[in-house]
């Protein structure tokens, strides 16, 4: 698989085959890819909280908001939830500004997951205080992003943004998740 192929199939999945286990060792390998990411001033202020435990997963799940454009959907139902999570944390003892480091790390984790046949997404809509308290995280850590991971249970297709310019993703009657993308000509300014 080429890097271009990997980018094209690396989609945000929100429904998973929940009973397909993702082992902690797999999560550790994915975090190792993130660990090697570029970091502003090479400070490397990111830390990672891993979960492949169903009870901890439930705590994380209940503190996330899923797919804002899908107004009538509150998130994956039981049986379609992720079997693992990586939480990206900022270690405030190293820095108080985390810039784009978390986005770079998240993308590396997601590309690694895609390469081994797993699906993921990046969730930034988090009940930060409640989740940190529920997990017993020290005030030293700021939750930056959540990455749900599992075997995808949905099909995601890319399509061109329509003539009306609407970029909102949507699901059809068969449950296929459609993601409009601007054309190359639309994103080039010269």
C-alpha cells in the first residue's frame, strides 16, 4: 500500500465492531508512532492514556460528543462502540502550550491504525473536567484529544462538495457515511 493509498482510506469512523478486541500492545505500537512525531521546540509534552478495558471505555465514551453534523444521532449504540481509546494529554509540567503537536501525533496514530486494518477518528468534543476526574488524572495533565479505535463497522465514502457548497457529512438510508471534500482546484490559491 502506498502512502497515497493510506491517506485515501484513512477516514473518520464512528461505528465499530465492538467485540473485536484491540490489545494494549497494539495501542502501545500506535503511540510509539506518535512518540516519534515532530514536536514544537522538540519539547515532547504529550503523554497518552490507553484503554482497551470495557469499563474504562464506557467512562470515556460517556464523556465524548459524537458527530456534530448528525443532529439525530447521539453516538454509536452498544455493540458499535470503539473497543479501544487513546487519549492524548498535554503534560503541563513540561509546557502550558501544546500547539499542533496533538494533531500531528493523532494523525500518526490514525495512519498506523489504518495500516493494520483498524478504524479511528479524532474527537475534540470532550467533557474535559468530568473525564479527567472519572479517570483519576492528575491536574498535571490536560486532555487534548480522544482517538476511538476499533474494527470499522461502517462504510465511509468521499465525494465532491455539491454545487450548493455544503460540506456537512451525512448518512444515507443504507447507513453509508458520505464526506464531501473540496476539489484540488478549490483549495489552491495560485
